[in-house]
């Protein structure tokens, strides 16, 4: 894990799996232990979602037994960035958890980025530069004006000659095939 030396509070998501063969009391105890570790890291749980018992995509060996199902729990956290590494280490040694995933929340970051002021529209930038541009009504994006390429007469003549010579060579090849057969 990358060491972050930043003291700001950030939003994280934690998803963890406990074996499906645990009793409800044991599963609650495991959840309490995870919540205790979060409080120890000076974190706050914003949202908790129990995804329930699901079949695993592959078999996992946990505590000497083969597990084909697990109980999934998803938490949204608010943590000090400096304490994330310690929480990660504590979760790693927790015997009740089969697997866990602790990641920085993207949704909250995107919402914060959306609140920042947007860049100036293309029309205002174009007005400053003196370039006339149009915006398409559906996409509100710049539409480049269509321009026809002017072809010099010498090039047109050259293209016609090449087309004629290519047609003649293909006729000759077809004639040779007929004669050989």
C-alpha cells in the first residue's frame, strides 16, 4: 500500500467477506471487531450495506476449510488519510475475515470535482481569439466548418492516367488467363 503523508479526511469503501457457515452471533461479533478497528483508526462509518450470502466465483481456503459461499458486507468510511495504513494492517491479521478490499471512494471524489467551477465555454474562448465557431445543438460541442479540398488540375490528370493504366493491366491479365486455359 502506498504511504500517504496527508492529514486530511477522505472517503473510503471497505468490503469484506466472512465465511457463510458462521452462526449469526459469530458474524455479528466479526462485524463488531471490524467496526472497533475503524473506531481505533479514528474513522466514522457513513453507510453500511449487508449484501448477504453469495456464492464465490472460486473456492477459498479459510481456516483449513474450503469455502464456496461467503457473507458480504460493504461499508462507506470517512478516515484520516494517515490512519488508513494502520487499518489495512489490522484488517490483514483479523482471523474472522476471508477477504477484504479497502479503496478510496471514487463517487465522492467525482462529486467534489463536479462542484468546482467548470472551464469557459468554447464560444467565449473563440470570441477572444476572433475565430468564428459553431456549437451543435445536441452535443454542445464545437463543429468544425466543412471545407472542400481543392485538387490541382495536374493531379487530376495524373489520377486519370493511373486509373486507365490499371484498367489496361487488369484486362491484359484476364486475357492471359483465358489464353492459358
